[in-house]
C-alpha cells in the first residue's frame, strides 16, 4: 500500500539535474521516488518511521534568514548560494576548511591532499576575511568550526583560534581525528589557551573493528589518549562524533553513549551522523549501509535497555520558541540566531548520568509544557513563577545542578545562561544530524540549513549544498601543487600510520 505524503524537488544522482520528487509512505516507512528524463527512476529510503515523521514535521517553522544576503535568487535553490534571499535560517555553525591535508589515509576518503595531489591551505588573511564576513551577517554567526582535511596538521591552528576569538566568535570548535592531540599534549594546550571551546572528535566506536574498516587501522587508543590529555588540561569540552553505518557500528550506539557517560567529566555529548552515501553506488549497496534517524533512535532505545526512548528526542526546530523567548526577554535580540532548521535534519535530547543508568530530560521537566510557555511569550517573572509546574518532583534530588542552571536561565533570560547547560558534569547531549547525499537530497531541507561553509570568495554555502554541488569547484579553484617538502611529509604520514598499525593493530 503506497500513499503520497508530499512533493518536493531533488536531484538526479547521475547528472545533478533538478527534478521533481515525491515522498511516499509504504507500510510506515517513507521513500523518496524521483525520475530523471535521461537516467531513469531512483528510489531511496528517506525516513523509516511515518509516525515520527508526522510528529517531527509538526514542528516545522518558516521564517526568513539573514537580513543582508550576499547573493540574489535567480536560478533557484541550490544554485544561488550564498546565502541567498530564499534561505530561511541564519548561520548557527560555520565550517571553515583550513586545509585538505590529513595525517590519516582513510579508505573511505578521496579528498585528502595525498590522494588528490593538490593542497588546499587557506591563508591567515583568507580566514580573517571569512570570519569578518560571517560576523557581518545579521544576525551574525554563533559558532565556527575549523575543519578539513585534518585542521590540526596546521602548526598555526592556535593562531587561527585566537583570531576567531578576537573577531567575536562565541563558540570555537575543531573537527579532528585527534591523532596529533593524542601525541602532542602541548599543542592541545595551546589550542585550549587560544580559546577552543569544543573538540568535535571523530569517534567510530568502542572496539577496533569499525576503526579498521573506516580508518585502515585501530585508532581507538588514540581517541582515549585525547580524552586523557583533555582531562589533565581541564579543557576544552569534547563531543564524540560517530558516523553511523548499518552493519559497521550501528550495534555500538549504546556502548558509545555509555563510554561518553564514563567520561562525562570531559565528554559533553555525542553527535551521531548517519552516513551520507556519496559517489555512485548501486541501490543494493546503499540499502546495506543506509540508516535513517528513526532507526538510530530505535537502536539507542534498544541498546540502552529503554533508558533513552525514541520519544525522548526532539527535532531541532522544537527549540526555536525557547530561543525566540530568550531573544525577546533579553532585550538584545538582534544577535540571536534564527533556527528554522528543517525538522528532518536532526534531533537531540539531554540525559543525566545516574550511576550506570540514564535519566532523559523528559523525566526531569515537562519539555512540551516549557515550550508552550515560551510560545505564549510569558515574562521572565511569570516564567519564574511557573517553573515549579514544569519540574517533575521525583527528579529533584538527582539533578540539583541542572535545576540551578534552569532557574538561572529563566531568571536572567539570556543566551549565556542557556550555554552553561553544557558545563553540567553529569549531563550529556545526545544528538544526531543526517547530512544529505544525491540519493536523498531534498531542496526543502537545504533551504533551512543552519550549518554552513565559509568560503574565501565571501560566499556562505549550506553544508549539504556545498558538499554535494560546490566542493569540487572550490577545491579546483583554490588548490595548488604540493611542494617537495609537503610530498616528503606525505611519506612521513604514511610511515606514522604504519607505526600506529603495528602498535595498535
């Protein structure tokens, strides 16, 4: 039995022509169905739970993006990036790829400098211009993530972090495989001293198998070394970032959360990313690897023995009324992000670590009631009076620090208070973000993206648009031939990997 749920636009995975697509319900699972005049019909699992789809989509918020878009809307999304007037969100997190050099040689990656034969290294001036550009947006970017490649191969990365801090960036993150930070704690300290807020640590699982498949050797010991180094230094925070592939590490999501809980003094969250299937893959191969957000939630519920349930997760736009309330009551709302993310892009929850068990935030406060109060636009004073009505009394003794922070948030009503949630030592954020590939690409999602790339030509491009349609062009334009010294460094990196392989397996 097939039921059409909605229509949208997607692309042909072969030629990238924009084509109509429809989302259909087949026995409770949603599929994207589209047909290219030249390359034929494509079908892809889009969202594996129709009931959760309806729940998440009920949170859809429509609004405008930044007040000063950089490009005009002429060709239509995603060909006018960016940001163009059609975009419905502001920049919450901006990625800046500072290099394509990498000290790993992952079998699944073909973009690193050693494989491509070209070097992408932004100059400090180029990074400064990108930072100025994203801070000139109205509202300005909230956070920056230095990425690559592997950004820690740049010796001047602490200088770039300090530059971002100087420019007024509130949250500075580094997306890293962690290898250099494991073996060079002084470099880690330099990054922390410069102002790094969070390490976004690539984390495939808690056994050697997924690392051998994804990285070519057992990199798990390096991840643990990073955690120990951060523990000794006392900062920055760590978020574990597993790319989840069906049949590879989807059976480890519960153990990954438990590992995070065991290290919750320095690990503040886990951000699961269901795999995006780039390149040309037959449908049979895609079906083996594809996992959608509802299936991830099911795995988390099963593998945490029901402690964390599917219904404990909220889509990202659920938080929009809370952000809007903070914007209004703060009296300084011009700098608050406009979070109109598409509901199907991701979701999350907070869980408290209570010994070997987890207490989701939904067991501590009535999240829906709190959201409704913010939607009504109650004053700070009234919110303080109403606060006891949303707290669940049985949880009071288990989470005293959280309740103290919650009271501070509603009393002060500012963004800085809300940010202190991530400093509560027994609190973990468990989230997910499913980035798109050409097979499941939905133009409605990319128009609401809040995770963007800052580019050296002044453009700011949504994540899924950049990686699917723009990356190759930019890398060809801004890359250069490696120097003889850099080629020698490539050889040293391979030798180092051989040492790790011998040391760790």
